[in-house]
C-alpha cells in the first residue's frame, strides 16, 4: 500500500468491478481502490452500496472497509482531496477543507525551525512540495480557498 505498484495492481484486480458497474449502467469514477458511484436518491444509493459491496466480497473476494464506505450527497463527500459544490445547474470541483488542512500541516513540517536547515534548503523543499501539490490540485475551481495560501506560506517563512 502506498507504493508505485499499488494503483496498477488495484486497477488489474478491480477491472471486473468496472465492467460490472458499466453493465449495470451506473455513473462512477474510480482511481485505484477509491470509487464513487453517483445515483439519484439515498434509497438508490443504499441499494447500490449493498449490491456492489456484495459483488466485491463474493465475486472478487475482497473486503469492503465499512468505515470508509458511505452513502451521501456529492458535495458532502471527499474524493481524492476534491469535492463538488452544491449546485445542480453548474456544479464545480473544489478542494475539500481537509485538503487545505493537510497542505498547511505539511508546510508547517517543512518550515519547522527545529529541523536545523538553512533557509535555502527550506525554500527548495517548500518549492518542490508546493509545485507537486499545485500540479495535482490545479483542476480545482475553488479559487477562494486558494487565495489566502501564498500569504500564509510567506508568513510561515518569517
């Protein structure tokens, strides 16, 4: 888990799940072992959750993590650090608040004074982290959540 082969192995094992969901005509998104299935109602969500969990456990012989599995509205759920806005006509991709929290925590770790590194080293590490983070999350349409971050990072460097 967490290694570079993990997503590839998940995709190989869960290819059968993709085919099953397509056969059922469900709208879904999956990356490695993270999957979101979109349905119209909570009742349909409960039904699909039960039948897909049964398929995964019986047919694929995998264990479903009940603590991480849930039925909920798209704007209440987090998927790969993103969530959707609560707008039927024009939903937008935005960063989940926990994503911002993790970003700040990582910046705090990098800029911690107790690490005994030069400012040059700290800035290089910070540059690498922020560049990678931004390349991953640049799909977001939640500019308001991003706006205060550069100022916050500069303040951390003082």
